[in-house]
DNA sequence: TTTCCAAAATATGTCGGAGTAATGGATCAC
DNA sequence: GTGATCCATTACTCCGACATATTTTGGAAA
């Protein structure tokens, strides 16, 4: 009488594998390691409902069936269901009121920059308009971040960026290590800005961009080698050249956008106009 | 023990053990304090814990007392406490694991751009560094948004901005209507960009900026009249002048930052160096 | 003594049910 | 037609029990 409906939740081993996709070769303390907390049951419900909402299966304004009905339909207890709903409500996806039930909120209330919401958005076929919006935002924020980083970067951050670049050179973007190095590079760059708000925002966008690389992989067209672009950014930052860093980063983002769009066109040729 | 900690929201009366001296005039209902869908019990717990964490009362790495213990301490059921914790976990503030307990996550895991988290951050004395970071981000995003708006604004958005400007002129920023008009202006500007990601981000920042106006009010120094700055932005957008709009918005944000810093200096002279 | 595995201890996770409170809509009076 | 009142529906809260996961420990084996 368990939650067979939830599919991915049920298999214990599956969850373990998902949680274990952490980076190899991490020598940090076990506590700090990204040991993913195996998704709980309510976590699975969040994911299921979150994806359903983001994919448009439940449109804004739609009323979900009552707690008892829905919980029974999912074969979970009301507690688990309610905790999931609370999380969705915390992210602005739904709102619950006595007598009125819980309804899907209009899209402009959604916390689209929440990492989980982004993950749910990219779980299905991503919306091309939304991807374009994200890249537009990225093309605003990241060059500015690079400019600030060029002004404030300390030796420590520069060293980390250099290390990440070396790792990118060693592995390619085709490997998980390479992509991890890419993330590390941007992460180190953001840390160099010494701006918490920028870091949080870029972390969200980075996660989203990460999902797009998944599509690049799926398409046959190999993306161009992004290493030279990254190196230009690094050189400018190391030289303290704010304008140069911003311009180099602008180009980097622009190329990433083109690659992603090409990949999406290749994956879903119909949608390309 | 102390249900009073949770403020206005509280239920049971028979839970009180000793010295239940009902204070007269305490018959206020949750609706009195909050508008719209009044905060539920678990909402109050979220707020209390969220503020405690953001203010540093619970430092990253700290372990919260167990569910039973903490729930009993707050005089709430375990269910309500758990739902609150799930919400905090959804915003990246804490993480719960069996046997290990619930711990406050490191600051870089917090969703600092979540509207609720921002509200909690500004519930106490705001961190000056964080305010500076937010304004730096705002000075990156909003001018760029204004530039895009100048390129894409349709008649509808322009009309809304014009209406908001008129309202700002009629009332001042000292009134709630005036501040609402200010928000409407920025909201209309963002809508003109036709970029969902930008809209969500700016909405969060707008909420944060709104909290800072609270401090401007608290200080004696009246902020300068921001109307001319807004009008310059509008004129540039209406004329389709992207560079002009960006520059005008840059100045607007810069002045807002100076006003806010002055207000914070006046409120807390010690921290000013 | 050191290493490793197994069982216990403990805190979170899940469950089902009962009762409370609040709200939206129908009903009724004016 | 307009307003206030009543009521059914729904989420909200509480409770107590059991399940599950993970750390800790203690003991067996090397």
C-alpha cells in the first residue's frame, strides 16, 4: 500500500545513486561534502507536483483536489502531502486557504530563481522563451560580476580560478569532471566579487545553465571549445582590467547562448523558427 | 510554557498552566496584524525561526533541539513545527537528517533573494554590508532593465508608468499611496522588459528596497524628492533612448543608495565610520 | 592494539484519525 | 437590489504511534 504512483521514490537504490553523483576526488571533510540527503517521501511529492505545475499540467488558478483526496490518490499520508504543499507554497507556486482549497498561483508569483523551481522547470521540455530570458539576465549579471571581480579579486580567488581552468583544460566539457571545473571557475569568479547577493543569484543561474548543458550533450552538434573564452576572462581579471573582463564575459555568455539554442534546435527542430 | 513568544497567533487556552492572568484588551485577532490570508501558526514559527537565523541568533552549523523538545518549548504540535522546518529547509536555511538532527546551513546555501528571507533579514537591524551588496546588484540589474524597457516598451506599459508617475506626484513618498505608486512604476518598467526572470529578480529586490524605505522614514533626514529622477527615466524610455534610460536609472539607484546609507547612519551612528 | 562489522540508540520521517477554526457561498431579511 | 446571517466545506492543528535512516557503540576478529 505504498506510493507506487510516485515512481522514482520507491526504489531505494535509485535514490542512492542519485545522491551519490557527487564529485569524485573531493578531499574536503565528509561533513562539508555534498552528500545529498536522500530524497524523502515528501521531497518526491514536491518534485512530482513541482514539475507538474512548471510543465503546465496544472495551470495557474487550477484548484487541487482536497488534502484527503489528493493524499489518498498519491497513497501517502496527509502529513507528507501537507509538508510538500507547504514547500510549494514557500516557493510561491501555490496558496492554500480554508474553504477555498489550494490553488496554483499566477506565474508572476513563482520564485523562478529558486534552485528547486529551476530544476523543475528544466525537468521537462524547457520553455524556449524562458531559456532566452535566463540568458538575457545572465548576459546582464555575469559581465558586471566579471568587472567587479577584476577590481576586487584577491590572490586566493585568482588561484582557484587558475586551478579550475587547468582542470577544464585537462578534462573536456564532455566529462563530469570538466563540467565541475567549469562550475568551479564561475564560482571562484563570483566569490572574488565579495558580494553575497551576486553570489546567490549567479549560483541559481549557474544551476540553470547547467541544465542546458544537458541539452547540449543530447544534441549531436558538439559545442565549440569554450576554453579560450574562459582564459580571456581570466587574463583580464588577473590584469585588473574591468572593461576587458566584462567584454570577454559578454562574449562567453553570447557564445553559450548560441550553442544552447543550436542544441535546442537540433533536439526539437519543430520549435525552431 | 510560553505561547506568548509566538505573538498574536495562538490557540488553545487550556494549555496555560500557572498564572494565566488573561490580560485584558488582548483579544486581538490575527487579522488585525496582517492583511489578507492571516498568518497561520506554522507561519508564525517560520517567521520566528527565520528571523532568529538571519539575525545570527542561530549560527550556521548550530544544531537545533530535537523536534519534540523544540515543539514543546514553543507550545505547538510537532506537525506545525515540522511544517515550519520544511519551509525553512526549502529556502536553504536549514537541513534535517535522521539521527543527525536539524542544523543551520552555511550562509552561502541560503536563498537570500527569496522574498521571505529578505523580509526576515530586514526584520531586525539590517546588515550594512548586505544592504550594500543588494544595492550593488540593483545598480547592475535595474539600469540594464531600463535599457531593455526602452527598446521594447509598448503603449500599455508606458501608460501604466505614466499613471504611476502621476500618482507619485500627487501623493508623496511619505504616504503609503505614494510608495505604492513607486512600486507600480518599477513594476510597470519591469513588465515592459517582457523578461520573466528579470521581473522575478527585480520583484525580490524591490521588496528589499521597500524595507529600506522603512529606515528612511525612521530617520529624521527627509530623503530628497525622487520624482525628477523617475521622470528622467520615463522620458528616456518613452523616447526609446536605451543609453539615456540606463544612465538615468543608474543615477536614481545611486541616489537611493546614498539616502539609505544616510538614514542608516542617522539611525545607528555607531556603525558609521 | 587495531580494524571492521553488527546491533543498539536516537532523531527524523510517515502514518491515521479527531477535533478546531476560518472562509466562501448560499440564504434570508430589508 | 443590497446587506447581513448562517452553514457547509476545507484547511489547520493536535495527538500518539510506528517506520526508517544514520550515527554510535561495543564486541569480535585479525
